């Protein structure tokens, strides 16, 4: 009978270590959308790397209206803005979490304690709750939230995302 038992599964922690977890705010998605903005290539590259490697991406429902609003306001293309927001929502490995009353209260506490803008505090609350790295182009948000969570620019996240892969390749592990 003992031979019929399956071997226990390995803990999923080893997989989690191979996949960094991110919360990416609207500034990065909008920057990736607009090829005329400074930093566009890096924003696009980190989003592509996250998808390519299957890294978990955890965001608030706030992301979608922020993307649609920013794209529509800068491009005057309502249909394109909604399509981009919907395409973002459909990304594999993307988890959209609801802004519950508990999350809103946590964001309010973070906003007050760290003098964050309201929307910024929601991204920070999500990153703190889910243990993700917040990737943002917003300097003020990064500076004020860095005492609570890990915050990076798309450039830094891209460098950090690629470094383990390069090390693994050079050691023959990939």
C-alpha cells in the first residue's frame, strides 16, 4: 500500500522565488503605450519581460480607469483607450483585486502617514498586502512609499529582472 502513495509535492516557494511579483501602476502602462514619451522603451520592455517570464502581476481595479482616462485624454481616441484598458485586463498572469472597504481603509492610512496621493496610496496598499514590488514612473510615489514597500522604476525593475536570468545562464541553470 505504501508504494501506491504519491510522492509529496514540492513546496511552491521554489517557484515563487523564480518569479518576482509586481504591482505596476498606470504611469508605466501609459508610458508603454505612447512611443513619444521618454522611457517608453523601458516601460514596454519591463511589461513584456513580466509577461514573457510569467511573473505574477497584481493590480487594483483602479488601474483600468486610470489607463483609459490617460490614454483618451492624450490621444483623443476613446475607442483606443477602452481597447487598451480591456487588453490590459486580459493579460495572462494579471490579477485584478477589488478595492474593498478594508483595502480602502489601509490605503487611507498609508495616504495620511506617507502623504501619498489617493490613487498612489491604493497601488502602495496592494503592493504591501501582496508583497509585490511597485513599479512606477512617479518619483514622488516611489520616494514616499519606499519606507513601506519595494519601489522601482521600470529601468531598475528591468535590470533586476534580467540579472537572475543572466546569472542562471552563465551557471548553466537555465
